[in-house]
């Protein structure tokens, strides 16, 4: 990569999935920071806390099926955030959902740039980087 992404935020309650995704991102050496939030609420806290000290994500990989606050509920709350907390973020749903309605719903939400099936693989990561960050890649 010419320039690394500032930060990748993984929003997923599944620790093995986060471990695997983090490993692929680290091996690709494509991000300065990798932040993991195991719930939508923790992700919102990360985006709004810290007085600007926390790196703003360039890319968010968001799971749909999580307890307490699922991916759709996170998106509803995310849309209520002030612009200064949103930044210019590429958000991709990374999910195990086989429900075709989820994929169709994701297409109707402007904040969702893409929809991918788990797990994140080196090839999927490479494709995402080329598609959404061609100026970096």
C-alpha cells in the first residue's frame, strides 16, 4: 500500500472472527491501527469518546447478528451521531447471515458500502482495499 489506512474498526461479538480478521489486516500491513468493539454499543462509545484522541476509522467491518445491539441497531444509532464522530468511513457488513433480506436491506442504507460473507480472507481484504481505497492502494 502507498499509504496505510488510519484505522480499521471491527464490530463483532465473535472473538475468533475478530482474531482472524485482525490477523489478515496485520499481515496486509494496511492499517496504522486496528480497533475491536465486541458490540454495537462499544463501537459507538469508541466513535464518540476520547475527545478526538482515538483514531477515526477509515474502514468499519460490521457484523449483523450480535446480542444487545445488532448491526442494524448500531446503524440507526450511528446515523444519530454528529458528523464530527462519523468522519469519512467506508462501512462494510461482514456477516454470516444467509438471509437474502439482509443483503437487500444493506443495499438500501447509504452508509453501507458493501456486504461480504464471513470470514474475512486475504483476497476479500485485498478486494475491499482496491475497491474502496484505490487512492491508498
